[in-house]
C-alpha cells in the first residue's frame, strides 16, 4: 500500500488551525484551542478515516509568529550562493536560530518539508498585511503545494475578497473558504477536491475520502430523522391506564416523566450521533440551545414559544395528558376529539380498541399525550438536528440557527403515521407492554420522511 498523503496545517498564530482540525476530525477535544497566541507548541498528528481505513494524515503545527524576522534571517543565510527554496530552508533548519528564536517556525517548516502539501489557514477578518506575504513566501520555499483556507468567513466583516486578490497575486489560485465553526454543508467536498488537484498523486485517495465522508453525513442525518420519528411514535403511542380515579395525579406525573426522560434520551443520542458531547451536557455542546431543555415540555409557555397552536378545549392543563375514556371497550366522543387525527376513522378505531384491549379495560380510563405536545417535541428535536448539522466541532460559542420548515409541525395536519401510532399502545417503548414489530419500524421509517432538516441533498 502506498504511503498516506500527509498534510501540514500551517498559518499565523490564532488563524484557526487547531479549530479546522477539530472540525475535520469531528473531535471537539482535539488539541488545545485558545484566543491566546501560541497555544499549539508542538506538531500533533491525526488521521482521517474512510470506511475504516486511515487515508490521510494531518499535522497541526504551531503558529508562525515572526515571519518578518525570519525573512531577514533567510536573506542573511542566502549569501552569495543563490540557493533554491528547499536549500535555503535546509540552511535555516541547520542554523542555531532554528533551535533558538525561530524554534516554532522551524517546526512548521520541517513539517512542511515532510508533507505532501500544506493547508494555509487564514483568519479572513485580518487585514492583508505584509507579514502574511512574508509568511507565504517562506512557506513556498518548501516547494510544496499550498492551499489557502479562508477561515472565519461566517463572521461579519471578513475580507474574503481582499484575501483572494492578494493570494492570486502570489500565484495561489486554488483557495477554499471553510469556516471551522459554521462550515458550509459542501465545505469538506470543496476542500478535498481542491487538494486533489494540488496533489495529483493522491487525487483518488482524496476522492475516496470525500465520498465516504459524504455518505457518512447522509447516513447520519437519516439516522437522526429516524431517532426523532421513533421518539414521536413512542410518545404518540403512549397510554397509561388509570385503574383508580384517586391515582389520576400520580399517573399523570408518571406519563409526563416518561415523556421528558424520552426526550432527554433523544438529545443524548443525537449528540452522540454527531460526535458531540461525549462528556458534555447538551447545554455545553450546544450553547445556542442552552436552557431549551429546561423549558418544561408540558407548560403552555413552551407551546406558545414554539408557536404551537393548542386546539380549542385543550387548555394548558389538558395538554398535559389527555384522558381517554374507554367505556365498554369504546371511546367516548370527548376522547375522539382528543384523537383529532383519528376523527375520520373513529369507528374503525373503536373496533380496533375493542379487539386489542378486549374486555380487560372496560370502564377504565387511559391517559395519553396530547397532539400539541407531540408537535412541540417534533419542533424541538428538529431544531436540535438542524443545529447539529450546521455546527463545526470547533464551535465554542453561539451559532445562529437557520429556521427549518416548521409550519407543518406547528399547525398543519399531523402525519398519518402518528395517527397509526395512536392506536398501537404496544408501539411505545416508554409504555407498558412494548412490542417491537415490523409494522412499528415501517411506521417510524415513514414518519422520518416528515422530519425536516434544511440540508440540501448531496450532489453527485
Ligand atoms: N467564530 C469563529 N471562531 C473561530 C474560528 N476558527 C477559530 N476560531 C477561534 O479562534 C481562536 C483561535 O483558534 P485556534 O484554532 O486555537 O487557532 P490556531 O492558533 O491557529 O490553532 C479560538 O478562540 C477559536 O475558538 C471560526 O471559523 N469562527
Ligand atoms: Mg493551534
């Protein structure tokens, strides 16, 4: 097997080199990131995988801090001999200054020489100053292709156009914009494609990496949708039997707790799916959503905030857990209204209950969760999925959330799959008498198509 392509991630201190690597490796704990200069003092290696194989090696390097000083030294070292770029770099690396004042720069240049190409990370908010030109001139002496990566392009006031102009003047025409905190959905593809044109020998490897990462991303969002659909089925199907009227409050509390716990489980699973927060809570991993989980699901306030219209007759209290009266194996009309989505097939439903529950529940009441709560759960979890889709693993602060198509979940007709779940109490994994069935799985798969995430399909 041929050697893995090696990429040195280089650039000015604080440009976001370590952050870029966090996002590319999907590891929010890679290296150390800080606003203080010179946080990364050593070269640190990491591998990117495709289908379980390591396919690319990346090296995080310390920042170049004194390009102007180093340029002066290089002039001195040039002498009369007219050395070419790599010769001059070797001279510098052999000089005492490479172990002294320019120790950091020496580490960077050594890594560049040992790599197939360099990613030159730029804080695109920085004015285009002479020191950057010097930095690029020194790096180009390593005789390795260099791909400038414009970071911070999601921050207002960036100078992407000025940077592109300057880079073009230096002969660097392949440039990619990649914000490590809020990367564009196709950002990685563009980055690796551009790299493939620069290191032709590894073009196929990079293409393979791009394809496998795109496939993983697609599988991830599909899995996310399915997890949300499963939560909705669990909640819509949930029924707790009230065998003794005096226990109504206790059963209601149990019903709410089961739903709240189920939501927390979903949040944890989604965070894990997106490689976030293995040892963080959702508030740390996703500060932009901080506190949302604390908004009680069963409060009228939470419903209002999410814009969920609560139907007539469903007062805040009633939204908490709707009672369904099972009188002699059937539903009372009041209960039928609660199951709005079922209204059309009411009598069918009644007979269904009759079959399913038989005489056992005659005269008993059951508590279930109102549609408004199901809507709220769908909205909250959809927003979380959307945020995870858009968040780079370098993010440390708030990221604004693009609105998803939420209208259908706010006040539109609920998907038929949910009505189906309503009449299958055994489909609720948080209820009593749970049975996983092929029918339940098919309903979850169907429902996951109704979970909207503002992610354009990946182009072939
Ligand atoms: N908003 C925003 N902040 C970033 C971005 N990239 C890096 N940062 C922040 O910039 C600072 C320096 O980043 P770091 O990765 O340590 O830079 P390095 O010195 O080049 O490794 C840290 O506070 C990062 O959180 C970005 O694309 N957008
Ligand atoms: Mg760093």
